[in-house]
C-alpha cells in the first residue's frame, strides 16, 4: 500500500514539473512576440512635412493699413448773402465737374450796385488826381514867373493835395477790387475738377454768409497716408523716397501701385511715423476713394535670415526643425518681418543650439502639439520644394 502511495506522488510530481515546463515555454514565447512587436513599433517614424529655407539676405515688405483719400477735398461756403437764383445740373451729388464750371448763381443786384458805386468813386478819384496834378503844374509855373529867389513851400506847389489825391485813387482802386470780388462770389464755380459728394442748397433759398453749399472731392489724384510703428520704421528701406508700394484690397488682391512721395516725421500725438503716397492713375487702377486697403511698403534687406511659412511659427514663438540625424529640435525665433504667408526670422546662433546646429535647415511646416524634442521622425518634403 505504501508503495502505491509513493508511486502516485512521483507521478503527480512528474506531471507538475511537466506543466511548469510548458508554462515556461509559453511565457517565453509570449515575451518574444512582445519584444518583436516593440521592435516593430520602435521602427515606425512619424512623417513630418518640411521646407528647406536658405540663410540669406531676404528683402521683405512692411504691411500696414490705410484709407485712400483725395488730394483735395473742400466744402464750398457762401461768401455773400442773398437768394439762390439757380442751381446748375453740375451741382447735383455724384456729378463730375471741371475746374471753373458754374455750380450756383446767387442774386447779385446789391453787389453789382456796390461795384458800380466803387467804379464811380474810382472815376472821381482819377479826375481829382488829374486836377491836382494840373494845379501843381500851374503853381510851379506861376512861382517861376514871379522871379522870387527863395524856395517855395510844398503847400504853394500843391504837393500835399497831390499826395492826398494819389492815396484817394489807390483806395478807390482797392474798393473796386473788393466790390468786384464780392460780386464774383455770387457765382459759385468749381475750384478744381472732381466729384460733388454733398449739396446743402436749393433754388429760392436765402443764404447767409458762411453757410455750407457743396462738398467736392478731387478724383484725379489719390493719396494714402500711412502710420508706422518704430519697429516698422526701422525695417523700412532707408532709400524709401520715390519707391513703389503695392496697394491691395482686404482679400490681398493687388488693385494699384503707389509712390512714396514725402513724410518720414514722427507724429507727436500718435508717436507713429507718417508717410504719404500718391496712387498711380492708370487704366488698370482699381482703387476707389474711401477704400480701406492694405499697403505693402518695401523693406530693407534682412541680413542672414530665413523665410519660412507662417504656419511654421507656433503661438509661443517656437520654430521646429530637424537636426542632421532627423531628430526634432526647436528654437525661440526672432521675427523680423511678416511677408504675405511667410515669416522672416533671424537665423539662430550656433552657441544657442550647440551640438544640435544643423548643416542645412529643414523646418517643420506644421508643428503639432505632440512634437517632442529628440524624437526621431521621417522628413517629407513639402509641396513646391
């Protein structure tokens, strides 16, 4: 009986060892599979789209916004009082006028009478001067015939009366000029060629001096006044006079060209630098007065810089790049200029990146939140590279 029990124990011991051996073999096989899977996973390199900018002297543009305005714009006011006799068709809003065109006629009888009075006084002054000259001449002859040796006084020679007559004539001429000027104010004409944008007068209306009549703007010469910050001013081409700037609508489409004419001073109120541009008047000019536009001014050459896509710059100012072994790296950029859909940044110094400084620049065009410094990736050239 004891032998049987011992035999059974040996059997169970052998079975247990066999089972343990099978378990070890199975576990070892699972570890091999896991190791293979880990190796396979480690071999996967996520693709990263890149561009290859070259360090060079990039010439960018300075983008600012402004309104297109006319060079000349004025509100015509009444210089005289009286009833409006006629409003010409050219005085209606939207009409284009030429310099000197008649716009409004004001009743002028009073000013015509004043002009005639002044002309009469001028004629009397001229006659008086002739008479005083004749008296002076006659008195001088009479003195010479008298044989007296002493010098005659001015009063004897009629000189004071002659001077008064000359001054009276000059005053009369001035009154005629003033009366003629006031009379001319009864006829309102266009001071320059342009477009009527407002009319505040009607036929039969009685005007007082100083009342608004019409507003006219010049449509043949367009100007743009831009304001630049100190940083933008420092980036402007130093030889900016007579340079050409691109004028674009708010969607970025070029509608005209403009020349930088004058400016360059610091506005004491806004602390911004002012420049004034004249829009080229050509057949393909699509700029309209009142348009709010984007103005691209020529920038100075930016030494040793990189032109990268705007999407390559993160909100925190990081630029991700690949080192020579395809590992992700980043640096804090110094943005020099925005140019369309590109950003021009300063090339970082070697001392900043140390051993991670690449032999050629490969910039990630679309940085992801999952990017980790040192992670190896698969570089994929962006379209157009």
